[in-house]
C-alpha cells in the first residue's frame, strides 16, 4: 500500500471516533479494548477539543499499523497519546476521570457507547478551550514518542 492510500485509510478510520460528555463519573464504567474497538473515559477538564481526541485516535491507529505501538491493546495506546506520555501509570494519573466529576466517553463503537449510556446520561461534547493552543498540544502529542 502506498503512503497516500495508507494515510487516507487511517484518516477515514479517524472519522469513526465518537466522544460524549457526562457530568458524573462512576467506577462502574470500565474501559474496554478488543482489537481496534475500544471505549475509554477521560477527565472532562483534560479534553481541549474533539480534534485533539481524533489526533490521539489517529496516532494510535498509525502506531498499531506501523507496529510501533507501546501498549498491547488499542485503548491503552489511545490513552497514551491522549495523555502525551509513554508511561501507562502516568497516563492514568493525568487523564483518568475521578468519581463524581465530569468526564468524556471516547469510543469508536456504537455498541459500546450504548452500553455506557445504560449506566450514565450522555450528551454532546462541548469542550472548554480555556485559551489552550490546540496546535501546540497536537505538536506535543506527535513528539511525545520521540523522547523514548
């Protein structure tokens, strides 16, 4: 597969990402990762934009496709990119939601999303930009693996 076809394929898969907001995380919600299908939960205050989540998703897709992934499962690889680290414990500490706090459900599976909706009320994601420089965050995400 040539580079352009490969990149178009990854970008098309990037369109499958779904992100929803909920106002109160509960420990009953557990991340799931089976192959490239996943659902995970991120502290709402750590999500600057949907594009940021999509960039983490595309980076994780490319990482697995190119066999340069750090994690063994896709959901954790996504989390590592979203947290901009290659350390799982650090990623959990940085972006995992706390009980009772607002959080974001991130998935590429309608079925897993419906399962989550049975346990919490979900609404459209409207991240707070808080004056963050998204371009700078995306640059940091892409460079996070070069520090290895």
